């Protein structure tokens, strides 16, 4: 499966899981379970992108639409991943279903929605235009294997966007 399709499918799943939280608003047991699964999914998704998508984008991308370069796109994405993780972590410290918890969850949703929009418009467009389909399929298989391996629990570590770019632009 093409890594671009894998990422788009993950984005759809993330949107549906945030919507499920809204639908389960009065069921704190379900809220906690759905949120824990979503948080893990977001972490594994971000790490999979950072392992298989963004290094290749840095090597061959040039920026697409409203992004000036692959470096700019990647810098924004790594920073976004950190912001999403921080908001989700903050929610994990609050009582599930409380106003404080919802404030953190809403922040995670907002950061994630902004990130997905930029990524779909910039990074995925640049990738489709520059990476051959056969290579996108090979990367998609690795991406799916990583997510499958970490479907139970995954804690991604924050990354410094500048250091990440330096480590991966010539990998």
C-alpha cells in the first residue's frame, strides 16, 4: 500500500476517533478507553511518519503549494507532532471527562487538525509528485509494519525539528 494512502487512512481514523470522543461525552469509561487508544495511535503514527515519510521527503521534496521547501514542511510537522503529544499528555494528567480534560483534548484535536491539513496540502502533495509509486508502496509496507508492531502502546519522544532535519536530510 502506498505510504501516502496509509497516512490519509490514518488521518481519517484520527478524525473519527476525535468525533467518537464527542459522541461518548457522558460515558467517562468509554471516553478514557477511546482517548487512550487515540493517544497511542497518534504517537505511533507520528513516529512512523518520522521514520519513513519525512526522511524521504527531505531528500527529494522541494515544497508544494504554500510551502517553500521540504525542510519547512518537515520542520512544521515535527513541531506539530510535539504539540499534539504535549496536549495529549496534559489530558492524561486530568480527570477523564472533566472540563480541564476536555480543554486538553480539544487542544490536541485542534493541533492535530491543523497538522493534518498542512500535511495533506504540502507534504503529501510534494511526495506524490516526486517519489515513484513503487518506492511509495515499499515505504507504505514498512510504515504499516511499524504501526502494527506498536498498536498496543507507544511513547514517542519529542524531537528538535532542526536536529531532525540535519540527521535526515542526507540519510
